[in-house]
């Protein structure tokens, strides 16, 4: 009996109650142009009946299921790493997808340069939001400011072992990958970012990223990260602050442009259309009363009714545009900054 060939890549797919998306993630791996890989689905003690039923009978090519008691995302990934045979690892969340050439192109980078420990790419979102993410750098000062590396980045298993895998002691789940990249770079390992859209990131209500970025988990995770990487933050504090100031200024400028657009274009246009609509309705009432007396339709009345319908549709569209602008990601992110800036201007006005 011949031994099973050792795969070059192990794709680890933790799954906790995400059975409805799991097959999409696995199918995206099976559809890769690079086929020398295994898939390790780690069931993190799912309680959802549909997910449990799916995993009980889950059979896909080159796919193995590992079951553990619920222990969280970091522990599930570590369980997958312990069972992995590949030289390279990819931690793919159960609700995301790899573009068909993701493994081919990231493997090529690691094979071609032994000094690179991990390879990330650009991403495109799908689901409830559609936008693109194009980070440029993943050096230590950049990573201290922002996680610019994909969770699913291809990484050398030896490098992950060098830093002890994922941290299972975090107060809230969600930033385990960020911490891993920081520890790798602090240890002297180098990363690279492929400037291609090779990853598909699902956005959905209640996702872990939402909790980490905007929810109650943000502050505890930030405090924990700073504590665990205190020496690096001290050494690169000026770089981190400069980068955050630049990003804040850019976001505020963008929101100022949106505010001017809403205030100078959209809102005056809405007011003008509403006034025209009011006048048309008044004239239409008078014309309809005359039509009833004369027992014949008046062409101007018909035209006025059509114009009213047009205006009502336009107002609805403009209102939706204004709401979309104010609900945009950058608008929400800069709400605290805009509030602080508004307070500062009010204080100056009192001086």
C-alpha cells in the first residue's frame, strides 16, 4: 500500500454554526488552479442543528473533518494546524472564498523567495456590502496601526510554529490573525502583499469583523494588543501616530466633501423640487375641479399629474442617496471625529 502523498498546502476552515456557507468556502478551494492541497474543516463544537447535520455527513474531495469542543476561533485554527501536513497554511473562514488563482499565485511567491514568510492579497467584498480593499504595506509600523494582511494569507507552517500558533488568551475573538502577523514580523519574518483581487470576503450582519471593528469588542482587543506588543508600540509610536493622523485627516476630508455635497447640492435640490411639487398640487386641485364642472379632461391637468409623479420619484431617489451617503462606512467611522471637531469649533466660537 502506497503512502498518501503529502500536500504542499493545508487549507484550514474553522466552522462554528456557519454550515450554510461552508460548502461555498470548500468549493472555492477545490476550484483552485493549484490542486496540491488538503482541506481541514474544524467543527468548533457547532450547536446549530443544520450545521451539525451537514458536518456529520460531509464528504468532499481531499477534505477531512476535525471535531473539537467549542473553544473559539484561535483554538480551532490551532487544532487544524496540529493536523496539517502541508508546508504552507491557509486559514480560510467558513463564510469566505478564495479566487481561483489564489493558491497558485501565493505559492509561487513563497517558493520563489525563502525570506518571505507570508503572502497576502487584495480583496473584494460580497454579501451585504460591495467594496474593494487594497493595502500596500505589511511592515511592522503599518501592522501596528492597521491589520493590512488577510486572515487567509498563505503562511509557512514553520513560521507559525516559530511563534507558537494563534493566541487563545484574547479577551474577545476576532483579532487572532492580526496578532499572529504582528508576532511574525516582530520575530523578523517578512510578509508580502500581491496587488491582485484574489480573495472574496463576505460581509453580513453579526459577523465577527463587525464586532471587532465597531462593536463592544473593539476596545478590549485594542488594549490587549497594545499590552502584548508594548515594546513594538513604544519603538514605533511616532510612526503609528503619524499614520493614524493621516488616515483620520483623509477620512475627515472625504466626509467634509460629502457634507458639502449634501448641503450645497442635494438638500437645495430637494427643497426646490418640494416647492415645485407643492405648487403643482395646488394647481392640479384647481384644474381637476374645473374639469369636473366642464366634464372633460384638461391636457395641462394630465401633464401636471405626470410631473407630480416624476417629482415624487425624484425626491425618493435623492432622499435615498443622501441616506446612503450618511450611512456609508467612512461616515460611520468618522462620527466620533466629526463630533469632536464640532465641539472644538463650538468652543472656539465661545472664546
